[in-house]
């Protein structure tokens, strides 16, 4: 006996065949339309009727068939299911072509200076149907959002002490660091500098603590920089430097946008390699076609940036 509370396991093929028979009023014409044999169509309809409790869906007439009351009830539901499946197939095909879908990514601030906008511009030309949403944040925050499923991809750097082990890291570039000093600073005419030469300077940073920031490099050299001003935004930091209020570290990704009234000195740091920049994804989580395409755009943009 059929359980009235059970949901029958209906085949999408059964429903498509049912709708063809209902549309044409004939097993023979439906079979011809589908490219099947009449007996195959009859078996599909019999299987559907059995799954629905045995009630006939068609009255078999001398010439053709006619929907029963049960058949008329089923038609709109079958049409809705088939239409939803059609929509799903269309959307999945768009994803495969990277012609639709939604990509959520995050990036640390200086990546937004050149790397990210160049990648977005190239991606949108190739895949205008994909919706992009971007978040800005520090690497630890971005990785948390990535783990929680709030992002599909995060552009991060090794400056932070956040653990990178649980993630798959797609290397984009290695960037050097510069110290920005006022134009009248005693070291302004130099092309490079070692950080210990600025151990007594006032520093402008995005945090009072150097840990997890670019100033981590100073700790490796045995001094704790004196943060005189906490300024988050890069153009504002430059304003503080130009006014003679301190010095700040500038990564290569942001070096192109430095104002002309400050000087950039390359950091000589043999013990510490250049900062690595990665696109991070969650290990074991499949990367969708849009994310793969955006990763390609990031790599392409990275090859044209000074590091």
C-alpha cells in the first residue's frame, strides 16, 4: 500500500515523457517526437503511474489517449519540475562557460592599488555576466571569512602571522618593501636603506602594534618601532609623511601611486625575502569556473606589476 505521507521518487525522464504524451494525445506521436519506440514510451508512463500509486494518468482510447483527472492534476506540477530542471541546466551551463554566477573575493588594502583593479577590468571584459563582490581586510580576517564560506577566494600576503597551512595558496608575486620619508629627510637622497637606520624614527602605521603588519620586519631586526600615528588609509599615510610627521613602509604594489613630495627608499633586507602575495582558497573545497577564471586574471595582472 502506498504511504500517503511518502514522497514518490519520480524520474525527470518520466515527467518529460508524460508531458509529451499529454501534449500530443498519442503515445505514437510522442515516441516519434522523442525518437523512441512506442513500447519504450508506454513503459515510462507505466512506471510513472506505478510510482504515483497506480492511478491511470491516461485513458487509452481507440485512437490516441486522453488525460484522466489524475493526469490533469499532474500536468502543472510536471511542467514546473521540468521547467526548474531546464533553468538549473541553463545556469549550470552558464557557470561552465563562466557566463553567469557570483564570485565573492577579498583582498588586503595594497592589493587594491593596482593588482585587483587590473584583474577585475580584464575579467569583466571576458566574463561580463559574472557578478563580482569584493571585501577589503587584513589577511587574518580574510582567511576567517574564507574558512566560514563567506568568500570564494582571498588575496593575502605573508606579512601577517595568520596560519596559512589549512589553505591552498596560489602564488601571484613577490613584492619588495620601501620606506617613505619626507622629501627633506636626511636619507631622502639615498636609493636604499636598512631598517635599523630608522630605529629611532617616528612611524606611521595602520596599527599600534607591529605584529601582523609590514612593521613585522622591524622586529626581526631587533627593534620595536615607535608608532607615532595610527593611520589606516594609504593616501593619508603619505600625507602624514609629507608633513614630516614620520616615516612609513610602502609595499611595491602601492609604490606606483606615491605622491611626488615624498621619497621612497628600497629596504635592504637580506635576511627577510620579499613579501609573497597569494590567492588563497580552502583546501579540499572545489574551485568554481568563475574563481578559476579570476585567478587567471590575477596572475596575468601580476606579471605586469613592478615588484
